[in-house]
């Protein structure tokens, strides 16, 4: 059996799904952030395997941008977490129910 | 890259420069003049806006085909700058009583405007994404700046988590489209779809994921649940900014991506968008009916307005896109104005935006009352206001394309919406004022409000110039 | 089975397992460490996909920066286990949505990738710094510049958010 | 008389105004009533006087625009514009429950008018200006090109008809009217009854009949029955009212029922009568509201039971009230007689049953108005305050006298008015008969 493009794409779909699951089912904000990172990494894997497949390096360059965005999101996200922690001393989505829809 | 490229993105460069100067000036001159960075921001954004509108708009693309330099881009760049400048004008009064650092605030505001401008002129999904993230990250921070208020930080966190989540969907959609078509450039995608070489299952799924991402960004039902909380938690100036600027930016993207690049595949998504539009406007209005806080009411009403705007995307004609542009410009004027009055009237209240706090304000502060009445009437869509023509153009474009039912539902919705907007007017004019109603009314602030209400009326009487210009500018 | 296949299988299984552990481990520290594992597996896959430079960046940015940042914050705030009481319904709904997403993606990929051509041979210099740099600073120059604004915004934002102001609240020491 | 300017060329909307026999007298009524109302509120409005006049004049502009518009778009804009001043007039200068009343008024009208906008837009895309070859809102072209298929006609009739029926108001869409009338200041009630309600009946005449003739034919029984219910219901409910203004408000429901019945009799007498009756209702009901306003200024109550024996202390007032009441009832030599007589003739000609029921409505009208008159003006003075009431002043009486003169003039010598109305109505009928004819032939173009 040879490794084909579809195997990589399926793998990235699985990772994306796991990330989605994490965001939707966890309450710990740090873990939610990490799940989002998983999702972004799945996207990166898709881009890179597509790049390999079409012998097109542009997709690899796109991954750079995704990495930058991921890093920026984590940085700001953690900053917000710290300021929430200082304010309320909790890290659960549940506890953040002061705002109701 | 040559000089032409640089001149083409001159407005963006001016905005970045403004962002940098604002933060430096704040450090250098805070002791002497607290409003220095505000002045820099307003001035810089206005200059950028004027440059954007004055620079010759050809359809040529800049930066190796990554940036559109068409009239549409110019209009929206100018609109974003104007929204940013207006927000900055409103900010000083608001920030004075709250513990927010001015330099960072204005700097982030300008960077946010930069992100929106990139979104408006991007010719490539990736560049659009970068612009979107620049805007979003600045907004995450701006929303959370009221650090002594737990609603603000929590709103910020909620916004960040869901924003990042939806960005991931957007990205995955982009990746699948890239897999199906081999490019992220709008023009290439459009061409590939016209040749019908690119419409595979992968592209269709990609479009679906893209749609989910966009639905989050424009807070369409059922992806809207974050927005009322975020809008309520955010500093009111930022709420105003988000509900107009961020919405306009997302809609330009929607027009460019779905309205134009993906137009060939519309049989796959027009139905979904139609349902989305109906549900969004109806639920937005019904929820707004129940609110007692004006700020929250405006938040829900902005969801409803996203629903009306989706009608323009569904219609999908040149006239519809020009109509959406007109709508967004009018909406920016009236919604920003409404928030502006609200901020001024509640400047000392600790976030008390209840409708009762407006009792009798129309008689106590005649200028504010009159402008607020105009903003509300325009939000309802009563002629002769810009809001009326925005709705008229959008719905007539929909009827022209055969979406009669959608237009009728939209029109009925605007009748429902009349109730909660009218309540604001009637409270302001037909109830007796209570308690201490003295406020400071800075001159520049008042002038901004008066100018925008005059513009609303002028656009409501003579919309022709603007709509013709927009029609010419639509790509 | 060639070496590539074996490596792929190993790395893929590793990535999926660690990813599952990331989203199921109760403690944040554990999650962060598993995430490092996922990142390493992915970096390995990138090498297989002729993207050596990105593999290096992946390790550097994720394992070196992002995860360290995460761990730093976890340690700083002294977070260990957090009581998580997720309602059953919410869990089922999450599983359902995630499963649906997965299914849609599977169908799309399986049906879509069959029309794509087979993997071509890797050209010389593919995925190396020089080639990537040319694209990055050529076609994507404006996006690159815009990204720099994005990072600046994130930097200013993060600093502003965590800076002590001496105002009210718990941090008003 | 036509005025035409390009307004929004990109969508083909033109500032296109004109007057014909149908709109002429409605316009005269509008301007006359506005002046009289402003006179009447000279001494009654004390706060925010500037705004009051601003809104009143804006209202007048809107009403004139509605009646004079020869462009669908201008018509719609004016229709909506007039909502805003009325909203403020009721809401700011109105009575106790003014907030409720004014918002209800606004929402009812708005709900109807948005559907009308959808109809207008639909017609816009099916009307082409032969000169430019583009779509247009031109009312004349829209009328001449309006040969829609029957199912389209039905929908369009409903879209327009609902907006108009709310405005008229046709039973059962009338519930906003008693509230709005009661809570509005005197001048507001006069304008509301005198002019605003006519916008609905005018709309039927101007739009539904000539543009959707087949659908009109189909809907005749529905609308006629609803009008008849309105006539009877309005009269019966008016009878049991305790509040004078409410009583007059419900009488409007009955009167407008007559107008609608005459319009949908679809013959020369019915149409002429209903158009004349629109003017008459403006005059008589306007005068009634002004009269109620006079005693309200003195006693600040409109409850019938609070009065009694007023004729003794206010003889001139009582006499004026009597004349106006008789004109409202439709006694010969008053205007009401001519209008109702023509309408009943038209109704009998189209369907005997309608005529019979409507005639009984006339009798009911005499009952509730005269009964109220008796309770207010005759009998002993039971309330002390009533014994010191000042009689009506000349300044207060002047607007009412003007209206009474008009009422008698129309009652005695209506020919000049009828002569100007008839050609336009004849034209309308012809267009309508063409539509009827093509339906008989089974030929449905488009």
C-alpha cells in the first residue's frame, strides 16, 4: 500500500474533528484554546499535503501565515485569561455566566 | 512592487502610521494634553479616508494581483476610516470616566481599521484572512479593555474563543477550495468555476465551511449567540464600532467571495443563505423586542440588520451589491449615531443603558433628542432617511431577481422592528425626565452627531448620486 | 509496505492518539504536553511531505514558543485540575456536531481526491527556504506586511491586557 | 395640472404630481381642515408650540403628497412620511393613554404599508417607460400597463388593499382607530378623521379599482360585507360609548363603511356618492371633533355622563352641535344626505340586499348621535361645574361655522362639485369595464 493524498487529508479531517470536539465539550478555557490550535494544525496539514501533491509551494507559504495567526491568537487569548483570572479566580466557561443571552 | 503599488495602498499606510503615532504621542504628551492621541487618530483616519476616496480607482490590481484597487475598495476603505474616526470622536467622553489607557486604545482602533481595509480590498482569500485576523485580534483586546468590569473581559474571551473557532472553519474551507481549484485568488476561483472544472465535492464542502465561518463573523442565526454578550460587555464605543465597521468588513468579504467569486456555484448555497437571512432577521427582531437595555436592544437589532443585508447577497446582482453598499453606509451613520447619543447621555452612569434612563431626554437635550429621533426613524426605515433607501434598494434588488417572498418577509420584519425603535423615541419625547440629567456635551462630539443626522436626511432625499457611484464601482 | 508507509502510519496514529488525549485529559498540563506530542508527529509528517523547513518552524514555533507560553501561564496561575462538570446533553451535542463535521469532510475528501492526479516527483529545492522566501516576499509581500501589523496588534494588545493599572479589582495591589 | 421633475433617475422615480377630479376636493379638504385645525388649537396648545406647528405642516405636506402623487414611489414616501408627524402629534400632545395609542397607530399603518411597498416594487418591475425603455414608478403608465394575470392581480390587490383597509379602517382592522382618535389632541382627531382615513378610500379608488379590475370584481362581496358589518358594528358600538370622542370615532367606522360600500358598488352613483361622502365625512366629523374639543377645554372630561343640561348654559353651542349632528346623520339639505343617498342608490343598483342593510345603518346613525345629544344637552344640570360653563366664543365658533356653511352648501347645491368629480370617475369606470369585459371574454393578456 502506498500513501496517497487522501490518507493525509483524512488524517487532517480526523484531527480537525477532534479539535472541534474539544472546543465543544470542554469547559476549561486553556484546553479550549489548545483544541483550536489542533484545528489550525489540521488545516496546516491539509495545505502541506496539497502542496506536495500539486508540487505547488504556495500552499506551504500559506502555512506560515496560519502559524503567525495561531501564535497571535494564543498570545492574546492567554492575556485575556490572565486578566480574567485576576478578576475572578476561575478558568471555567461555566463560571462565566454573568452574561446571559 | 513599484511606486504604483505603494500609492495604491497609501490609505492603508497612513492608517498604520496613525496607529504608531497615536501610541507614541500618548506617551510623549499625556501630561500636557490627554486628548492628543485622539486628535491624531481622528485626523489620521480622516486623511486616509479622503485619500482613499480621492485616489483614482482603476480596476487594475496591485501587489502582484493580491489587492483590488477598484472603486468598491475605495468606497469601503473610506467608510472604514470614517467609522474609525467617528468612534474615536465618541471615545474621549466615554474613556474619561473609565480606567482605559488612551494610547493603546486609539492605536488598536487604527490597526483594526487597517484590518478592515485589507478585508475590503483583498483579492485573495489568504490576504482576506490576514485582514480579518488583524481586525479580530485588535477587537478581542478592545472588547476586553474595561478591565474593572467582568462583563468586558468575559465578552472578550467569549469573542476570542468563538472567533478563533470560526476562523478555523474559514481556514479549513479555504484549504478545501484550494484543494479543489488550486488557488485562493478570487479571480482564478471565479474563472475555474465558470469553466466548471472546479466544482467537485471538495470545493462544495469548502464553500460550506466557508459559509459557516462567515455566518459566525456576521453573527447570523444560529451562529449569533456570541454577539449580544460581546456587544454588551464591550466598551460602548467599541460596540458601536463593531456593529458597523466589523459588520461592513465581513459583508464586503461576503460580496467579493460569495457574490462574485463563487457566483457560479450559487445553486449550492443560495437556499442556505435565504434560510439564514430569514431566520437571522426574524430572531434578531423578536429578541430585540424583549430587551430593556438600549445597548442590548441595539445589539440584537444589529443581528436583524445582518439578516436584511444577507438579502442583498442572496439577490446577487450588481444592483444588489450597490444596494448593500448603500445600506452599510447608511447603517454606519445611523447606528454609530445612535450609540453616540447613548454614550453621551449615559456618560456617568455605570453601564446603565436601560430605556428608562432616556426618559424625557428629548426635551432636556433638544439637539441630542432630535438626532436620536432621526437615527431611530432611519433604523426603522421611514422615508426620507438613508435607512429607508438602504432597505428599498436591497429589497427591490431581491424582487428583481425573483426572491419576492424573501423581500416580503424582510419588509414585514422591518414593521416588527418599528416597535422597539419607536419605544426609544416615545420614551425620549413623551415621558417626564427623572433625576439629575446634566451632562457635558463637547462641541466636536455634537458636531459629529449633527453631521451624521444631516447626512442621513440628505441621503434620504437625494440618494441618487451615491447609489449611482456605487453602481459604477461594483466590480 | 515501504518505509514511507510505515512512518506515515506511525506518525498518523501518534498524532490522532495524542490529539485525543489533548481533548480528554482533565489536567491542563497534561493536555499541553500531549499537544507537544501532536506537534512533533505533525512535524514528522511535514518532512514526509517534502516540507522540511515548515517542519522545523513547526517545532520551533509550537513546541518552542506556543506550548512554552501555555505552560508558563498554567504554572503562573497555578492551574492543576479543574472541576469540569459538563452537562451530558452538551457533551452529546458536541460529539454529534463534531461527528457530523467529520463525516462531511470524509465524504468530500474520499470523493474529491479521487479526481486529483497522483503525487508527482518532488522538484529540486521544493519546500526549502529559498523557494519559499521568493514566494513570501514576492507574491505575498502585502500579506506579509499585513501580518506584521497583526503581530504588532497582538503584542500591544497582550501587554495592555495584562499590565497592572492600579485600578480597582483583584489586581489593584 | 401636472408637475414633473427627475428625482432618483437611477431607479426611475420622478417627482411627479398632479390633480384630477378625484383628488381635487380631497386636496381642498386637506388644506382647509389644516388651517381650521391650526386656528382651533390657537388657545389649546400651550407647550412646545413650535414643534406642534412643525409637525402639523409636515403632516399637511405628507397628505397633499399622497393625494397629488402621480408616481408610485412618491405616493409611498408621502404615505410613510405622514406617519411620523402623526406619531408625535398623538404621542406628545395627546391624552392619558397616548403612548399606547400612538404606537398602535404607527405599527398598524406600518404593517400594512410594507406589504404595499412589496406590491409597488413588483409593479415597478412590470412597468416600462416607453421613452427610456427602463422600469418606472410612473402611476399613469403603471395603470395603463396593468394587465396582470388574475392570480397576480389577487396578490397585488391584497397587498395594496390591506394597507388601504387598515387606513380606512375596514372592519376588523379598525381597532387602532378608537384609541388614536380618543388620545389625539382635538386638531389631531380632526385631521385623522377628516383626511387620514380618506387616504385609504382614495387608495382603493386610485389603485385597486383601475389596476386590478378582475381581482376587484372577485373581492366585491368580501369588501361589501365587511363594509356592512362595519356600518352596523360601528353604529352599535358607538351607541354604548360613554366617551364622546370614542363615540364619534366609532361613528367614523360606520361612515367609512358607507364610503367603501359605495366604492365597491362599482357604478357611477356609488362612486360619486362615496367620493362626495369622503368630503362630507371630513366636514361633519371634523366639526364634531372640534365641538367636542370646545367643551373638553372647559371641563377636561369627555364622559357623556359628566354633562347634561348644557343647552341651558351654552345655547349657541347647542345649536351648532345640532346642525353638525344632523349633517352627520344625513338629514336632507345637509351634505350627508346627498352622499348617503347616492351611495344607497349605487348599492341598490349593484345588490338589493346591500342596500337594505345599509339603509338600516342610516337609522342607527340617527339613534346614537341624537341619544348622545339628548344626554349632553337636555335634562337637568346635575354637575355643579356645568352651570357656569361659558358659551362658545366667536373664535372657537369660526372654524365650525365655516364647516357648517360648506355642509349646507353641498347639501343644497352639490352640482359644481359633482360635475368636477364625474369625468374622472367616468374614466376610471371605463378602464374598469374594459377589465371586466376582458374577463368575460376569457382573454387574459400576460
